[in-house]
C-alpha cells in the first residue's frame, strides 16, 4: 500500500476583539509542529485585507501522520486557549494533482 502526500488548508477567522490572542496561539504551534514526524511544511498566513483571517497551508507525508498531529496535546492547548475567540474554522484535506 502506498501512502500519498496530504495537503491541508485551514482557515481560521478570529473574532476582531480576540485577533491578537488567536494570532499568538497560532504562532505557538509552528515550531512544535514543524518538528513533528511527517510534517513537510506548516505555513501560517494572515490576510492583507482582513487581519482577523488566518490560513495554514500544510503538507504532510501522509494522512496518518497528519492525524497524529491533530491528536497532539499542543493542539488541545490551542483549542482551550482560543475557546470562544474563533468565529469560523474550515479545514480542507487536499491531494496535489498537477
């Protein structure tokens, strides 16, 4: 069985009054996640026109290793720290096709 690289695009829309908190907590995830097994890249972006909008562009060796990441304690800590501070969250699992 071959495993296929997985691309994740995650959109986080912070409540305006909680933007700095959310940004701080998102930044805390970067170094620890980049050191995880299977992480190829974990890039955080902030929208130029809507400062409340953040986007992670991630590539993982395979879905299984990404799922291990999703179950790690640092993500649980992020969820607890930002509880009620995020207006909208969407996540897309994608496969590179060209």
